[in-house]
């Protein structure tokens, strides 16, 4: 399997706080890889650094054989890397359709109408609400919108930051079903989750972050079975 | 009939305020800053068009286009040199810088064009070469509306409609709305936030040039401080209507102009500004976000 994303020894700081320490990991084409860990372990910081919202002080990030460190944030998406940020961050005052159009911002001259149909087929709820202002959607619908919006850019790697956050269990199930469907359709996924059980059960491989460092890694099944992981993250 | 004529002069004045307020409100909506130098860009637009007509002998419409072009560039330069380096600075630092830019523009104008007021050649003079008034006569001449007033009101409506279509229908306009809501998320979509802010300043400054030409055409004294009072009034209008809202700026500008004109006519010329600002205070007490502004609570 070809490596699509390679994160090599990155260190990220917020002022004097050392949030991510020498983190290295890899995502191969066609995989679902998950980063799990407690609140404040540096998971979101890692994703935000990959997408260019934050910058690492040392280390390197390579995406499709190209260094990503010096690429400004707004140019990252056209390289094929999309982030569904933590807290969804849909444009609350814009309509569902406008949000999706913003996702296709870099797709100049392509057939956006057809892509919209694809997204609406994937998320029928969004089609029903296409003219509605995103601020009126429920949390689960907003999460679907945020995912649909990211998919509009035809990402080669889709990064999801806490897609299950604040959602009812039935919606969490739905979201993970969608993630698996996207994966089956050929999208490579990097998933950050606090819900370790759910994340590990769909992931090919996982990395465990603790206070900014990777402490363990393995296949999803290995990590699920590991007593230490069970004790720390799976409530038993 | 008298009332109608005061009302129309109020709408005409309010149209100028509205055009300026649109610039204020767009910049605030996207860059989240109050550009207090906006009023002085109006003055620069006035001087540029004045020079184009008086020294270069250009026709009025060409002078207007030249003023718009110069102000557009000026807006981009001000943003790039003064505000962009402060993008992540506290908002007070940006505010003080904006006041500094305002004084810089006024004093540069003072150096170039001196303090003595210039008599501005109106885009449409009050009378034509034959000595006939350039005005629309209604009700057997009892109500007279000058062509420049009509042009001012029409420009305001056209600009308002154009901006609404631009932000609602075009890709660039939608990107601006996305930036005004969440710059981080906008960047994740591939929107170049810095370029979007520059474009906003360019549009706002071009509008300021239009406002400058229309304002000086109706009130033909031009001096380095010409832009400050209309600038402050338009800022008031933008807050009045709900800062960040385009229809709000339009409504706020018109209402402010009408209140000012009626207060001058029926209460007192000297008290007109006091009344205008008193109304602002009352509106903000009742509706803190302005007439059309939305109070958006932070979602946690």
C-alpha cells in the first residue's frame, strides 16, 4: 500500500505550551486510520497542523510525496486533503446548498451540480433541507453537512475531527455507518475520536495519543483487545 | 408639499450616508474592524474628481471613474500596509491605527490641496447653460427635485441591489459571507481570506469615491475634513441599521438622512445632529444589535 500522508516528528506549540511532541504516523491509501486519546491529548492540534490552520515548529508533513509544511491553509484543500473540523463549523447563516457550494470552492469549471446530486444521494436529509439556513439544522444534520461540504472537494484524504461529538447514540451509529460507506467507496480516512470503541471498530489501524505523544499503535483489532487500552479508554 | 420636499432632501442625503455606510458595514462584516479612515477616502474621491474636472478638463462621468479607480487602489494599499500586519493584534490596536490613517489622509490632503475650500463642480449643476433649473418639476412647480438628488437616490438603489446580488449569487460574494462567519472554516474550503479582505476594501473604497462625488455635487465645498462628518454619520447609520448587515446599512442611512433633514426643517438646524445621535442611542437601548442586526450568541 502506498503511503498517502506521512507525518514525521512534528512539534506544535501554543505560545509556550508544547501541545504535540515528536508525533509521527502514516496513513496508507484506502485505509481508515484513527487517532484516539483523551481530551487535550493533541489530536485536534495534529489535524489542524496537517491542514495548515496551525504550524509545526519542527518536523515535516508529506502528502502524496509533496511537503505540506509551507503550503498556506487555503491551498491545502486543492491538493486533495479536506478536514471536517471539530465542532462542525458549518456556515450557520448560509443555506445548506450554499455550504456545499463553498466546499466546492476550489472545483472551478467542474460539474458542481452533479457533485451536489452525489452528496444529496449520500445524505437525503440534506436534500430535504437544501434551502434551509444551516443554523436551523440539528447537530447530526450539521455533522452530515460538514462531511458533505468536505466531500465536495473530492478529497483523496478525508480528515474527520470528532464527528460523533455531542450526538445521540443512534446518530453516532449513523455517522459511523457513513464513514464505513465512504471508505468502501475508496476514500482514505483519518479519524480523530474520543469515542475510542467506535473509532477502533471501524479503523484499520490506530494510534493512541497521550499528552501530546504517541504512546501505542497497532491495528484496530489489536488495540481493541489490548488490556491497557481497554482500561484507559474503553471503560473496562 | 413642503414636507414632501424636506422628505426628499432627507432621502437624498440619506442615500449618500447609505452608500458610505455600505462600505463601513462590509468591511466590519468581513475584517471585524471599524475602518475610521473610510470617511477620508470619500474626501480623496472628492479631490481626485475635482482635479480631473478642473485641471484635466475631463467630463464628470470620467472623473467619477477615475476617482473610483484611485480610491480602490488607495483602499487596497491602506489595508495591505496598515491593517494586514495587525490581523492577529488586539482590536484596539487596529482601531487606533484606523484613526491614525484617517489623520494621515486628512493631513496629506492638507499638504497637497491646502486648507482653503474648493468649489466643487457638480456632476449636474443646479442650472444648465440656458439658465433653466436642472430639476424635475412636479405639481405645477410646487415640488422641485434636482436631477442630482434623483441621481443620488438612483445610485444608492442600484448599488444596494448590485451588492445584494453580488453577496447572494456570486461565488466571490458567497466566499465573503463565509469569511465573515468563520475565517478558519473558510480557509479549509480553499478561500484565500487575505485576498477576500482586500477585495472588500476595494469595493468599499470604490463606493466611498461614488459617495464623495455625489456628496460634493450636492454640497459643493471641498476641504480636507469634508469626509469626517459624513463618515461619522454613515458609521452611525451602519450601527443604527445593524453593523455587518447590507440592508441594515441601506435602511440606517436613509432613516438617518430623513431624521436629519426633518429635524433641521421643523426643530432646529443647530440641534439636528444632537437629535440624530439621540435617536441612535434610543434605538440601541431598545435593539442593541441595530434595526436589522442579528444578535448571535456564541455557541459553546
